[in-house]
């Protein structure tokens, strides 16, 4: 493998042209990848969601034995709506050593690197396989990860290491925060604002729950340790609130959407249990005034933290390839937490910077793509 970027850029150009925003189908992109692999003699297993509109993909190069390395990435991207791009976000554009386009950094650059390396994988005398796992709907809660994990269990021997190629400037990331998305629906009792004695305000109940988020963050901050995360404590905050119909009406309904980012060893289960206990207390005070009052909590997003495992198989593998002996922690979430929760030794290492992800004029540099090429070359050699 040389430093010629043309094979990578040819594939990246095609991948960027598919506007795989999470509210749209990614079927055409996955079809392109499957056809590309098929031309090389590699069978791709398609993993559809329940509707068939979203597709994941798994594939394997090399002997069908355990102990290989799995390269994980997602095919969806965030919207460009409301952003003032200086070039077409769905056309790969080169300017001054940078390649612009939605998804170049997060994370179609990594997908292109992995796919461009497949011919070299096929030509190498691999003694352990390289596995590919490309998912959908990562950007809206890692919804495509569990079907991918089930497909891997059913169709491929178990890998000894998983590398999630999220943008990390090709440095080793061994830990990230976990994440919860909560949707809280509050039902009170409407009344004229002149008679609050006969109404039950859903917004007042929501205010108590908002305060709970604030208090939990402050308490977590007071217990902070030097753990490598920024900030080094768990955080809870309300992102949206909708309720009420008029200023002179006691609000009957209110909906909160909140976000919790927790540091290991905190768990999602602990945070959900604590929140539900507070909800029960608030709900009880409402029911005292109106038997029909209620609060329900849904958990549309639950992403496990990636717990640091600096001596794990995946970390040691990436250390050998990158010569990076640091243990970097990040505050964003990835599919890595799900892979680790399923028993895989997992780390993050991919091209590009998270600072470019999701913004206007997203880009990946030629230097980062070359770093990625060198990484793939060393990985192949390690598995021979």
C-alpha cells in the first residue's frame, strides 16, 4: 500500500454523494458498498431495520476463525440544514489539502479507508480476519448497533478487538461517557389561572424535575476526580420543554426532553432509577390534588459508556500500530460502548478531528487520510 490517496478519494467521493441524513434511507449507499465488495469477491451480509428502509452491513476478509479485528463505522450523517456551506456538502471538494463534504470526518473518511484497503487485505496472507461492520442511525442514538451485533453473532466468528473509527486524529481513545436521552410527559389538570386551587400545573411539576437535573449535576461536580474526561463529571440537563396553551390557563400538559452524560463507573441503570424516584415523588404531590395526574418517562436513547481498559486486547493492538501510549477520554458517545457491553475489547481510533464533525464546511485533511492509510497497512501486517 502506498501513500497514493486516489483509491481512498474515489470511494470517499462516492460515499459523500449519498445524502444519508438520519431521516433518510441509506440503502443506496449500502448497495454501493455491497456491490464494491462483491466485485472483489467479498460477500456482504445486509442487516435491515424493521421497515427495510435502513440497512447495516457486515463482511469478512480472511480466514473464518476467531481472534480477528473488527472495523466499525456508521453510514449516517447529520443534517446540513441551516448551515452556510461554501461548497456543495454532497460533493467532495478539495481546497488547500482539505477535503470538504458532509461526513468526510464523521465518519465516511474511515469507511473509505477501510474499503480502499480491502484489495490489500485480500492479497495478504492473513491468519486472522478483518471484519467490517457498518451501521445506520448512530447519530440518533446508535439505533443500528444492536442488529449489527446480532448479525455478527449469527454469521461471523468472534473478533478479539473492535476499532471504532470515529474521528480521533488517529490517536487512541480508550474511554467515553455514556449517554441517556429521556422524554418525560406530565399530565396535570387544566383550570383558569384565577383558580389555581382547582388545577394542577404540569409546568410547575416540570420545574421541579428541571431542578433535579441541576442538583444532580452540581452533586456530581462536587465528587469529581481526575479521570481524563472534559468536564470530569456527569452532567444532566433539559434540552427542550413544551407545555401550556395560554398565559391565563393552568397548563395541563408538559413534555421535557433531557440529556444525561455520565462518566464511568456510573451506569445508565443507576441514573434512570434515580430519576424515576424523583418522578414518583413529584407525581405523588400532583395526585394528592388530582387523581388523574401522571408522569411517564421514556428512554429513547441509552448509550453505554466506554469504560477505559488500557491493557485490553484492542488498546494494546492500537498502541503497537500507532505508538500512542496515552489514554485519551472523550465526552461524546459512540457505538464503542455497545460493543464493549457485548463483550468485545473495544477502542476508538479514526481520522479527522471531532471539532470538524457536524459543522458547516466539515472536512478531513489529506494528512489524516494518509495516517489512516498507514494504519490500515500496519493492521494488515499485524494479522498476517
